[in-house]
């Protein structure tokens, strides 16, 4: 089946983002190129999750790619990095503040997409990832993901992590025009959240009237 094709067992579904066509997220963000590259390593369990935000990133950023798996074959990561300097967005005692590193077209930020347990498993199963310098946020940030509770305060969704990291990094380098681009991701994310909140409210009203 292709995007927009009806699901014979239910309502019409977009088989790109796995959401009803009425709530499709594929066109929420006008495509743009970021000032650095992004590689998302997604745990297989995330693929069909209704609230997955990595889908919006790869639809919106033309230089973002997604690879799905847990334990990758040797050399796969290096092929994806294509000789660029890699960084891993992951908590570490020696992690570098995202505002203190120069990211550009010759670098790639690797982001692990999944629950914290799933993300940790991917990092554990792929020693090559542990060789990359880690990036983090020194300033506190708060998620606006009101439809999916974060496990701890200041934890962010995958999309928010990528958007804030690149926005802060570009601004720290004086690239204000580049920094503003990442608002497209955050705006698309906000639209998706509002869509779902309206759907939930409508469903609750329907249930009350039934």
C-alpha cells in the first residue's frame, strides 16, 4: 500500500508516517537543509509508534537520514558518516555542550531514537558509537510534548532534541538565519501535538454523548 491508500480494516492511513490521512505529519515542515548533517539510529519498536517524532525530522531536513536497527554490521556507521566528523547526542560525564562545538556540513550528529532503555541498548551494542565525542545541553530545556510524558524533567523528544541542539549551535556560531530554520521543526511538532490534543478532546466528547 502507498501513502494515502485506504486501509481495508479501518480508516484511510498514510503508510509513510503511519497516521490517519487526516492527521498525516508528512507535510507539516517545509523541507530545508540544516547547517550540519543528522543521522538517526532508530530502534525497530519506534517505527510504527503513533507519536514518533523522528518521522517529522527526516521529512523536514533534507540532510537527515534514518537507519533502523539495534546491532549494526561493522562499518555501517562509517559508511553513513561518509568521512565526516561524527558526534553522538548522548549523556556522558565528558559530554561537550552543544554550544561549544563547531558543527557544519563536514560534521554529522548521531541521535538514537527510542525509549531510554532502547537507546542505551543501541549504544551498548555498537562500540563504534562510544568512540564518538558526546554532545549535551548545559542549559535546562523543557519538553512541550503534552501527549507523551517524558520519564524525567528536562528530557526531550527526538525532534525537540535535534531542533534545540542545532538551533542553539547555529546561534552560538552567529548563524542567526540558520538558527531560525529549526523553528520549522518545532512549529511542525507543535501542530502535530495540537492535532492529537483536538482528536483526544473530540473522542472524549463523543464518549460522553454516547
